């Protein structure tokens, strides 16, 4: 188990390190860049999670005009 300070240390490093200015994206553990897990890059899993999130939040109508709804394509017209 980490202390709150230990848990926050990577986020603080990423937000304040001059050598990372302008760097976006990536996965970091203990202030080191690491490769994402297979689940993190699984597009089918991401799609399913997004669809379930829309259903649970009821956000489909708000997301549809933005072209972000994955459920809208499945809903009857």
C-alpha cells in the first residue's frame, strides 16, 4: 500500500518535470514510462466499456450530436 504522497508522486512529476513539457499521452508507473497492458489497447473492450457507460449514464442523446455515441447507431430510428 502506498501513502497518498507516494501515490501522487508520478502525477506531480508528470505535471512539473521540465523535460516533459509538451509531452502528451503515455502510461507511467513510478515516474517511468511503461508499455500499456493488452487490455488498455483492446479496441473491442474500449467500445464495450463506452457503450455500457452511455447506457448507465444516459448520455447517448448528449453524445450523439458530437458523433461520440456508440449506442446511437444501434438504437432504432
